[in-house]
C-alpha cells in the first residue's frame, strides 16, 4: 500500500475516533496539534488504527510515535510485509 | 530500629506491585484500573506485572524509579519518582501507550464512558517537574514518617542529578486526608483541584475530586 493511500485511510480513522469530520492530519501532525488528542483518545486511536489496518503494533513501536509520520512509517512497514 | 533507604531492584518486584496496587486503591476496595476496565484483582496484578516487565521509564510503574525504605531489613514503604516529559512525551501518553498495548480493543471500548469521567478529574503534570507517585507504606509501619523520608530522599537525589528541577508535584484524591497531611508535613501545598460533577465518577474512584500539591525546590 502506498503512503498516500495509508494517509488517506488514517485520516478516516482519526475522524471516526475523534468524531470530527474537520480533522486532516499530515505526517508532521502531533498530539499537540489536534484538539482533544489526550491520553484517552490516544489509547482508543491506537486500537482503532490496529483494527482498521489489521495489524498489531509492538509496544516499543508505539512508544516511538512522536507524530503521524512515525505512525505512517510503521503502518506502511506492517501492511506491506 | 534500623531504617535503610535504597533504590528498588528487580528483586523488589512483588513489593513494588503491592505498592502500586495499594496506592492506586486510595482507600477503595478495588483499583481504578479494575473499576475502569472491569478487570479482576488478578487481571490488574497481571497488567501491572506486564508493565513493570517492559521497563518503560518516565512514568510511575518502572522499578528503578522507586526508592524503598527497609525497617530492620524488611520492606516497609516505597515511593516512585520521575522527571515529567524528559523525552518530550507525557507520562499520561506513555501509560496510554502501555494500556493500549496490553488491553484488547473490547476492554478499551467498554471503558470509554468511564475514561471520559476520569478525564474530567485529570490534572496535567508540569513538564520538567519532579513527579511523586505510588506513595505506599505497609500497614504495620505506618506512623513512622517513612513516606516523608522517601519523598525527601527522592527530592535530594533528583536535585543532585537534575540541577534545573525546581518543583515537585503530587496528584492525589481529595478524600485521602492522611496522605494530604503527610505531604503538607514535608512542604507540599495544594495548588489546584479538579472535580467531576457527574456522580457516576464514584463508581470509578472513591472521591470526585483530585488535587495537585506542589513543593518549590529552589527556596
């Protein structure tokens, strides 16, 4: 799957998780940029992403997610292997 | 009576687990983890054990972050401490990562409403401030001032290691009056509180209000 396609799908996961249609994330987006991205939504978001892409992150992978780009790279690696 | 304060090691894991779980209960019958995620006592123990085994720093459930007080060679009290956001990630997000990893999606989905209530009493920790958590003394050693000694020792050690740290913070439930008095004795004062107006919070926590206590370290 190409990065653009993953980002497109990731945006849909974010919109569903945050229950807001106006959210658009880019690789540079971090928690500080999205209103409501707190520890609660973060926990749900990680699970929603795993479920949507049928993947399971390792703890150490999650711990390195500093922004959407980090998520994107990890998802890309998992869905393409 | 000989009191020895030392850093916790892997051999202290059982005692540290007890400290985390008992401190988390804050006088209630079950932990908030148990109440929020509908986990049995054994499941909470497994969760805490798994988290400790991962060895993730910058949050309370990391064995090397604990100091243990021994009384005549017996583990009597423990306190965890860390500098908030040392690597840029808050301890709340670190814990959320661990819970997302260890709890399955169904458990998390079932907990959304309760987590929403918890968010209402959530008090943010200040980045760069020393955080003290899981402050626990075994019942037969209470009243000896061990928690205060451990807190002061943590502050001394962190000040030596982190010259710029100028504040220590403790977050606790407002109904925990004995702990509150203990922290006041070692120089902490209440600086903020947050209340959840929805009484459903009392199904998750033994009290509807959390308080933030602080002690300035550069005075």
